[in-house]
C-alpha cells in the first residue's frame, strides 16, 4: 500500500487539485467535526482539574498509541495482515496490561516506569492550560494526515519543568535517530545478500514465532519509554480503580486500532520495502528493540521513540539499495524522497511541540527569553 493514494499527484491542474481537496473534505468531514467538538469540549473543561486530567488522559491515550503504532506494532500489523485482528489485539493488549501492572507494583502506583520523575514531574498538575488538554487532539489531526509525530515532544514538553529538560530529551532523541540510522545502514549494507537468500521461498513457522516475540518485546520497551506521555495528566500514584480505568481505556483503544489495521498512519510503514514479509518484519523489530533497550539503560530521560524508528527505516532503505539488494542499477531518488518526507514530518511535529510548550509553560518562556538575550548581548 502506498501513501500516494491519498495525496494529489504533482501533475494535477489547479482545478483538479481543488476538486481533490473538495472530495477529501467531504470524505473526512465526520472526523474534523469530531475534532472541532473535542476542541470545544477542552475549552469548557480545562478550568476543572479533576475532570480535565481524565479528559486529557483519554485524548492522550488514544492519540499517542495511534500515532506511535507505526513504530512499535506497525510491522507486526503489516506482516500479519491475513490474521484475525482480534488475535493480534489480545496479544499486544495483554502485554500492555502486564507492563503497566509491573510498573504499578514495582514503583508504588507509578505507571510511567519513573520516567516522569526523571523529568522533575514528581507531582501531578494541579491546574491545566487549554493547550495542554488540546495537545492530544492536535496530535490526532497530525496522525490523520500521516505525520509521524514524537508524542514525547508533543505531550510532555508542555509540562516540562525547565528548558534544560527539553534539551536533554532532544539530545537523546537525536542520538537515537543517528544510532538507529547507522546501525540499520551497516547491517543491511553488509548482510543484504544473506538476508535476501534468507527471505526466499515460504517462511518457516519459526519465523512467525520469532516475529511475535520480538514485536512483544519491542512493544514492552515502548510502554516503558512512552507510558509517561499518557500518565503525565494523572496522579503519580494511581489507586486500584484509577489503574483499572487507565488499563481498560488503553486496552479498548488498542482494539479499535487493530480493527482499523493501524488506520491511516500505517501507510508510513507499508510504503517501505518488503515489510509485509514476516522475516523482514522480525529483523526490523529486533534491531529496533536492541537500540531502544540500549537507550533505556543509558538514563531514565524520556526520548522520542518515533525518531529512533524513522532513523532505523531510513538506514535500512539506503543499506538495501546501495548493497545491490535489488538487481540492476541502484536508484536512490525515491528512497531519499521517502527519507526526506519522514524527516520533514517529524520536524513539523517538533516545531508544533515547541510552540505548544512555549505557549503554555511560563518557566520555559522565561528561560528561552533569557537565552535569547544572552545570544544578542
């Protein structure tokens, strides 16, 4: 499946482009009406913290999982497209339940694996700004447009205690991109021919087992990294009933996501080379999981797992093309176009996130203004 299907061709005339966007607006009108209603609801409820925190959680819960599905379970969905969606949902959903319960028991009611504490967010917000509650709704719009946004930047930066924390998140995320990029480039460049031979013919049943295991491990690592993006709205220690609602809501949201087969953002994965093959999907998830695991051992500062995944896919695509994975002349133009598009999209998400953080967070406003003054003094 290609994402080009849902975008206008560069060769269209002005009238054809207008017609395309009219058709698109009609097709998506229910979604944008829901978004408009959600933004209005945020406006009414954000002054009431006890209600706003759960509204923010629900919007953040679904939007974060929907956007990040491309990196953690995107290859799982693509390589298991012929299997019943509810079996995939139950597998991934039960891993989510186990991971959250593990964090809850180990860290005295904290479901973020102490990622929030590492950012200085040891206390739950006592009041909310409109944009803090509306940020997940904006994330839903970007997800619908198939823009792979870093939910860490989009959702956490507006709560960040200082500019230094945001800079630490950015540095770790950028480092993750380059480590994943060069790791994948090296692996697929050096091992392209063995991998090509490995993927010939029908896959052995052991590959399916391996793919489910690596996907499960990768999903667990994502939860350990990004559960903080969802839990930031809530008390740092959840009671039994709060925990039950937390788990049930996300579990059901995952069911909707699998029923929709990843929804529109799944196209980011599907447009890459050969990801539907269970063997290719297993190798992608394994490399990604190892990179994420290494970064979880570095420190507890949250990072953008989206950036890591985009770097991994970019390195893999270039490695495959330059190694002669495909017969004939090496053509990199299309590959570089895909990579540039992915980088552009995550950069858009970063800019939007920074704008939200600066708009909402007075501490960051003051620190940023002081830095600007230092630069020009």
